[in-house]
C-alpha cells in the first residue's frame, strides 16, 4: 500500500528493476503451478505404472501376490518362458504381418485419396470430412461391422467379390487360419485410411503452389510434377505418418479381440492379445509384463530408426 | 488447357471422389441398413441394398423390452463425461502453462507427451490393474476414467497449446495492469477466447471415453458397471448369429459419433490432425 503513495518519479530506478524482476520470478512460479496438477496425475497414473510394469517383468506376479504384494524376484525367468513359447513367436510374426500389410495399404490408399481431395472440387469438404468417420467409430463397432461383412455365406464382401467374378467360391475370411489375419487386416485398413489421408493432406497443402506454377511454366506435365516436386517434398511427412502408423498398428488390440479373439488356433493372436491373455486370462502378470516390455523395446527401436532418418533428412 | 477439357476433368474427379467417399461410408451404411431388416431378408441372396420392409423389432427388443443396453449406455455416458471433464480440468492449465513458460524444461514436457501418447494401452492396463486391485478401485467407473484420461490428457495438451500460443500476450498484460492475477486472467480472458479449442478437446475426449474398450474390459467384471462397448462385446459372444440385434446395438453405439460428424465436424477434424503431428 505504501508503494502507491510515492509518486513514480521519486521511486529509485534500481528498486523498479528489482521489483520487476521479482514479479517476473513470481509469474514463472505461478506458471509452474499451472503445470503441476496434470504432471502429478501423469506421474501417478502413467509413469509410475510403466515403471512397475518393467519391474513386474522380472518378478513372479500371480493372484496371491497381486493382493499381498508378495512378488518374488525371478530374474529373467519370465523372458525365458515367453521367448521359448511357440505361441509368442507366432504372435511376433502375426504382429509384423498385420502391421506392415496394414501400413502399406493404408498409406498407399491414403496418399491417393489425399492427392484427389487436395484438388479444388465441388463437395470436396464433405468428402474429406465424411471419410474421417471411419476413424472415429468405436473400434468395437467397426469390428462388429466387419465381422458381419466378412461372414463367408451371408457377408456382403464375399457376395461383391463373387458378383464381379474375382472369386467363385466364398472365402472363409474368419475361420481359416491362414486367411483370418487378412480378414482383420482389411478391417484395419478401412480404419486407418482416414488417419493417413488427413495427415498427408495437411502435408500436401503446405507445399507452396508457386513451385507447381514454376514447373508448369517450364513445361512439366502433371506426372513429372508429382515425381519431382510432390514426392520429394512429402518425404518427411510420409516418414512421420509411417512411424505413427507403425506404433498405432502394432498396439491394435480391440479390433482383433472383437473380430477373431485371436483365433482360429492363435492365427491372429498378435502381441497385445498374447500379453492380455497371459496377464488377464492366465493371471501371470509377470510374463504378461515381459511381453509388454518386449513390445516397448520394438517400438523404441522403430522410433530410433525414425529419428536417425529424420536427422539425415534435415542435414541432407 | 481448354475450359471444356478442364470442366470434364473436374467432373470426372468429382465423381471419383464421391465414389471413394461412398466406399468409405459403405460399412456404416450397411450396419444401419442391416439393423432395419427382418431375419429373412437379412440372409437373403442377393442381398437387398435397401430394406424392403423396415423392421424396428431389434431396437424395441434391445432398448425398450430389455433395459440392459440402456443401463450400459448410462455407464458409457458417465465414463465419457468423466473423461472429458478430467481431461479439460487437468489439460487446460498445463497447456496454458506450457504455452507461456520460458523455455526451461518445456521441450522435455512436450516430448514426454508425444511419447506418452504412443504407449500401448495394454502396457498400461497391466500395472494399473495391479494398482487398482490394491487400492480397491476395481469394478468402478472411476478406475476406467482415470485410465482413459492418461491417454486423453497428452492429446488434450497437444491440441490446446497451439491455441494458447496464438493468443496475443498483450491481452494478459492488460489484465495484469487491471489487477487480475495469473489465474484470474486465465479464467476471465484466456478461457473464453479459446472456446473453439476447448470445444474440440471436449468433443474428442468425450468420444474417446465413449469408445474405449480395453480399460473397461480389464477393470470391470460387474455387469451393472459395464459400458456399451463391453455390452456389445458380451452380446457378440452370447448371440453370435443374431446379426440384426447386433447391428441395432452397433448403430446406437455409433450414434454419438454420427451426430458429432453431422453437427460439429469442423472442430473434430482439425483437432485430430493437430493432436497427431504438432510438436
């Protein structure tokens, strides 16, 4: 209060600076208070659980230990159990097939759609927007829809393929072990196209139109413009889309759980499903955690490769 | 290029675009149509593209006569609203703090959020299951809300921060001169100006809460606490072949998303893109 009584001209200069600095410092502390609640929340419910999970992967955690907290340390035993399980090895194979096949088609179709929807067409806003709905539907609902469409005798997909003459006898999409994984891949492609399309579209729109104009003046046709301008400039966007896509697709759980439940005979049991079955069906949380830790390792390797590629891109 | 050639090219591409859109929307159309067919028509070959006779009985059987699904919807609604409120309550201040703080440690936070978004839910479900068992939160909607918020919160921050960054600082300085504190200017000046961003986050976190499946699957065994996604799944395993019932329940579970796309699509699509790539 006494401060306000002194006319500003009489306040010594140093005191003003000091006061200002103190107010700035108080403000910084104030801003940290804004950051605090969410940080605490994420430490308790995200960081701490992930650390305990890594710890569990070296311990024996069963129903009894769950309640009493008695979880003996077993070293690498869980990892040894998991790695020697043939179901685990097949789950790694299924995961990689599922992820890579999904990515190739999602990205390819998404890129073509982005090129189309980038143009100034009538109704293009409606087209871009309504395509996104596939991504936002609850996965359980999308799973149910595809389970119905993939039925071998009454499913619309077999009917459509038969009526255009691609196949002559119905495909047993979900009951034949070798084919079932392709059934869930088809469903996942549909879900993933909007994600790829929207990010690639944002990338395409950030390319300066003057580049295309200059190329047109120089006599480049639309194919050459695509090859020499669009594709090189889309490389870093494509990299991030592919990396995010890899991470999201490797983590897919609900879709497969709903459509096939991992069957027939483990044919679609990808790594997240395998971890779930170990942890929540067999109540062996130690081994389940070991699988989750191995998934984490795989994602870590992929992200590192991405960072190396991105750095090379930036220095080049 | 002559105008006529250009016109026909545009026409061709528009038709192609509409065709792609139709294919992408077909599964959704098919589930709605299937839910309105009677059992005989449902399995008829060749399938009918439009129900010849609209049959509401799956809806009446599952939402009027049997009240289970309504109950599940109530639970889903509570989870969705809870997730939305908690995400906004925690996410808004931190996004603002990170937008205004001087550099120190800010990049660490942003990187952490980017990484946090990528953790497989299954990796989180496992230790949270143990944690919630020990503190007695199993079989509660709160457990599900807390778990989903760990996924939605980083997303909310990544969407909201650019909004706060785009607001001119002069507004807050003016508020400080007028005697507002930090929280005062945040509440009175910043929040009202960021309504579009808040709306985007509210809608998307609501939908994420509504759609989640893994966390309820892991934490909820009591039938009265099940959300609709679990109810639908239970339905698949119990009545595997009653497709028209399944389609009716699926349609209702998809309804909030369809409504959002009809009335608030603008907010949603921009938010989805921002949340995925902004760094």
